[in-house]
């Protein structure tokens, strides 16, 4: 029983950590795309 709980906790931690990296990468991609659109429109996007 203890091994099952430990295995479940370990697998959950691995999935949560990989999800964080995926969201972080997606955020960087969206920021890059937003910068490209701003550059193409001639606006800096900074205030």
C-alpha cells in the first residue's frame, strides 16, 4: 500500500513538473509571436 502511494505521488510530481515546462515554453512562443506582429505593424508594444 505504501509503495502504491509513493509511486502515485512520484508520478504526479513528474507530470506537474513537465506541465510547468510546457506552459513556460508556450508562453515564450506566444511572446515571440506577439513581438513579430508588433514589429510588422511598426509599433514597439512598450509604453
